[in-house]
C-alpha cells in the first residue's frame, strides 16, 4: 500500500485575517480544454507584466509569503521566466500547477525547475479521461515530473470510476517515481451530471465507491476523508454551506483579487491600498461550493 497520502485540504481554516499564499492566474484560457474543467475565469489573453508586478507588490504588502502560478496553463505564458524571476525579486517563492505534456512546454518548465519550490502536475484517471476527453494520463504526468525536478513534486489526480487494477498501478507508479499524490474527485455540476447520465445520488454513490477503493491502496489522510464527507454534505444540503474561509487569495489574469476563483466580490490590484484593505478586512459574503472546495488548498500544500 502506498504511504503517500493525497488530499485536497478541508476549507476549515483558523479564524484569522491573514493570507499566507495566493493563486495567480497566468491566463484566462487554456489550450488543453478538459471537458469537466470548472475554471471560474474564461477569457482571451495573458496576465501582463505590469499587472503582475502590481499584484506582487500588493500581495507582499498584505503579508503573502508565496504564490502559485496557475491556469489557464502557466507553461503557455510567453513570459513565464520573467513571471518567476519577478516573484523572487519580491521575496516570494513560486510554485506551479500545470498540465504540461508538450515537449516545448515541459522544456520551458524544466529550465525553471531550480527556481520553483513546488511543481504540481495534473493527471486524470482512465474514467476521468473518458469523461473529460483528456489525455492527461498518470504515466505522462510522471514523465513531466521527471523532467522538472523542483524541490517538491506532486501529482494531482482527478479521478472517476476507478478500478482496483488502476488504483494499484497508480500507487506503484507514484511510489516508484518518489512523488507525492493529491486526489480530487471529478466535480460535475447539474448540467455535467446530466451529460454523464447521472442523478445527484448516483453521482455521489460513484464518488463514495471511488474513495472506498482508493482507501485500499493509499493511506488517505483524515483531512481528505473530511473533505469527501463535507463535499457530499454540500451536495445534499446546499442551504447549509458555510461562508468562504480560504487562507489563500486568488488573483485573476486581469488583476482582480478575490478570496476564491468563484467569489462574487473582489477588488482590482490597481485600486487604492485602502480599498484593498477594506475588502480583505470585510467578512466574506460567498458561500463554499463543491467547485471551489475542489481547488481550495491549505497553506502547506503550495
């Protein structure tokens, strides 16, 4: 049994007004286009350096201690190296979440590996690949990780309709590669469930069957099990969903600071400092959704 535990962190965080990390979207689009993608921001264009520099300045003033470059796909950004180097100039360590498989994209990340504290490569189980029409296999993700030897290497698996044989194979691959693994069930909204031929209850039953099967081959952390339980409760009792308590900020490619990619409120990095502080000090208004819970991570996972 694999001892590397995988967990999207629970969204329950200490009651504090401090944000230690920030997700920074490098683009509003992605060429990979997974069928079950639930990105909140979809637009053309890349994060420009002027907006990014302003973002880093404001994040540093807030007290953020590290950033994670996310998608779209960071490896597609034409100025990826300057993005990483600028963050270091502001004293901010950099992590990357990527689906890179293309030789050119992987090479671009490999050239920056020594500047990255963490590289997380996304992969899908066979069932998830079929559902989302993706080609992000576990084997190809591990190949990417081998070429990008960052300080910390994580394989993030989006799973759906797992088999015992597949779980065993994934466990063996990750152990042999010496990489960490994080697990996330496929997140489908009402329309996605209908397209997949599932009711809410059959969808949740599949999630439970998958998590039970994973438990035979992976040491599932208490936090992951709490996450799966809470995710089920959010689907069944949406009226009881708590308010956002994320310990990480999100910055869109357009420079909007939000507590979550799905947040309905935010403030642009170009706003006066007082306006940014007012937003951060205000009580959150957005309730947690299954989609945002799937991307929420605890500070230590960056």
